[in-house]
């Protein structure tokens, strides 16, 4: 079946190219290719062609068209090289049996300390544990998502070794009021709801969004419940200056049933995560920049549960963590074709963790804070019409781990007007977390930062006014001082002994066959010298979107092969996941949708011992007014 499925998907890609030529006449002759503009790879807006790194952009239409409550399933489909673990129909959870671990090109880990999540450029990892919480990243906050594939430590510092996922929050572009309500219900008593209101007038704008989601889960003791809200207000003082402030709070209750062979009882988590920020931005013809303040916080209340034959715990794990940060950067064009960006980052993070016993007493685990301060400079120079050179360096000082120099070099060449070659050599690093150094055996306060180099060459081209595009990337990753748990003097200890040596290929083909019909596909191949969990050897996705005024249909198939679910003993998983969605719009206000996931009813595991649900369906309604 695997070989047959590969042939079918390859045929789809070939047909898409043939269909594009045959149907090109349906595309308006006056349509122009608009360059993709991103901010993540350079802090300020820049044409993606001038950046040497690989950046994937997932837009608002793609996010909303998936009818997902979480961003991660959408990104896993649409971004080559990225994979996210999951264990159920909704919710990722934390602690024992959690999912939501992310890897990019085999770098990331579970928990995900080797990839950096940003919201509007602000780092989102926990103050104590040092990793993001997957359930905090909902579609309700996102206007679009930019994903840097490969290290971005020059601009963003620690944790950005494997890549960066930057969630750009919602905003209202046009004057007026727009409201939306979405309600969906489906398999396993799963409910998904969201309501939002956006307003803009005379330079003032606001966005308010709330959601409630829940499911019984496809296994006993696998319930998940989540509710949250997001609010953002902004004001444009002039065409050059603007400011905005936002706050995002989500709370979820998750239960972990344990593996099928070893169930666990009362393993329940009550998690609250929050984020607030204030930004002041300027944008002149030859200069642009921002000053940003942000604060992240969280409270975790966890019952670690007990196995069959054991007894209930007489305590609950509690933690309060936080991160305060200041970011400043300013880009200046000193002369034609030139851009120099200088920046400064400061972060203070940490928290308090303790066990709260049933008799009313507490036992402290950790209560500490750490500081990180950094400065960087990024240089970009266009040389004629055919070459752009990039170079950057960051000086980063951590109050415990010490000082790091982080360099990056790259170039973009344009042998054709419609295509470019990119080359980059970039270093990434990660400071050890408070958890790894001080919390729970096998903690080790002597840990050093992890470090790796990424070398990459890529080619991309756009044809037919951008209606057809394709790209190919070849990369090599070499890392050292990776933190692993090893036996030392008869006990487990975190030590800097691990290595990474990965190489791979990433491909993507996108076809806008007509106004209504598009096909997109991506493929990634990863060869790891040292196997990593949740990093598949092959990942292939092919999707079709068809959209008319009153009707829409989209479907996509993802093939995963060589996914490590266990390293000792080694166990691999391969599967095909086919999803589909259909939408009917009786009026401008009303939209009815239905979606199905895993329609081939595949039986597979991503987290070892946690079988994924079979075929599931959901139907619902969207109201726009």
C-alpha cells in the first residue's frame, strides 16, 4: 500500500503541473505576482527573496479553512520539515504522557526546547521548564504564521536552534466592525466554539476573541477542556508611528490515561497560561523599528497520578513561572540597497515550584530567576540586480551559562528574474533550562549551552505571474554538547554528551490553476546519524482547495514514514492521514461546514503506547456579520 500511495501522490503533483498549463487561460491576464513580505527573518518587513534562510508562510485563509482550534496541526501539514506529536482528537497536555513536541529537521525535542515559539516576535517558553506549551497556541489569535526553517539565534537568541515559529496576531485592516461566531460539534462529544469582534476607525483598532473547546477523548480518562480569550487594541498616531497592546489568556484541563499497556489514574493537569505585551513601532522610508515590552506567566497544578496497584498521591505539584522582557531594534538604510539592523534584548525569567500536600503543608522544589541580555547587528546589501549578501552576529550573555557569540552568513543570487539561489551558514544555541539544572533528578547545575551549525543551499522559482511556484532545499546540521540523560556513578544525570548530525531535502510545489482551484504539496526527507523521537524520515503532503462563492471544498493527504516512537527499543511508525473539509454558504452571513479527519481509519501511534483515534467527523456553522 505504501508504494501505491507514493505513486498516487507523485501522480497528483505531475498532474498539477500539467493542469496548470492547460488551465492557465482561466487566470486573469492582468494579475501580477506580489512578492512575499515577511518580518521574522529580519525583524522588519522585507521581500522574502532577499533573505538567505528558508521561511514558510501560512496565511489567514489557510488557517481558518482548516477549522482547527490549535495551530500546530495546520503547520504540520503545510510546513516541510516540521512535525508535531499528538495523542488524541484534541489537546496536548503537559507532564507525563504529554504530546505537542515539535521538531524541525530533527531538532527540537520533547519537551520542545530546541525550537522557539514567538507571538509578534516575543519568546513564549516557560520560565522554569524552558519549553512552550502547545495548547496555548490557538488559531483564534493568528492572522498568519511565519516559520523559519533552520537556526535564527542571531535575531532571537536561545532555543532558536531548529527554527522559529512566529505567530502574528489578528488585526483589522479596514474601517468598520466585523463579527464572527463559529460552533462545531463532532465525534467523541467534541465541541469547538469561537467568537470574535474586530473594529477599526480613525486610526484606532481593536480585536476581541474568546473560545471554549472540549472533548471526551477517544479513550477513557482522556478528557480535555479549554477556554481562553484574546484582546488587542492599537492606535496609529500617523503613517509613521503606531502602538498596540494585547493580552492572551488560556486555561485548560487535561487528563492522561497512560499507555494502553500501563494505564495511569488521576493524572490530571490544570494549566493557566497568559501573555501581555506593549509595542511602539515606527516606519520611515529609510528606517523602521520598534520598542516592545512583554510579560508571560503561568500556573500549573498537576496530579502525577498512580499506576495499577499503587496508591493515590498525597500531594499536588504546583508551579508559578514568569518571563519579563524588553526588545528594541531599529533598521536603517545607509545607502542604496543597504539595510543595517541593530537590536537589544533583555529577559528575566524563572518562578517557584512546590509540592502541596493534603495535610496543608508545602515542600519547595525551586524558587529562582535568571537573566539574559543580548545585542546584535544584522547587515544586508544588494549588489546590482543579481546578488544580496547577508551577515549578522549576536553577543548573548546568560547569568548562569555565560557569554555566547552567534554568527550567521548568507547570500541570495538571482540568475533568473523569477528565481533565486540561497546559501546560508548559521549557528544556533540553547542555554540549559532551570528544570535541567536544578529541578528533579537527573538535574545538573554544571550544564553548558547546546550548539549547532546549519549549512543550506536552496533554489526557488515562480512562473506564470506567481501562479506556479516550486522550491528545493538541501541542508546539513551538525551539533554538539546536546543535553542527554546518562548513567553517571550509578545514577542518571543530565550531561553535555549528545551530538546531532542530520542532513535532508525539502521540496514544495504550489499551483494556482484558476481563481477557484489550487494544489499545494511539500515533501521532506531527513537522515539522522543519531535518531530523534518525533522526527520522521519521510513526510509528504498533497492538498487540493476548490472555492466558489457559495461552495468550498478542500482535501489533503499526509504520508509519514520512519517516525521514531521509541528509541529503546527502537520502534518506527508509518501511516497515511487523509482529511477533507466542505463548506456551503447560503448567504454572506451564514456558512455551514463539515470536516473529516483520518478518513482512511488508519491505526497508528505518534506517542508510543497512545493509539491515535480512527476516523472522526465534525459539523458546524460560521456566522459573519
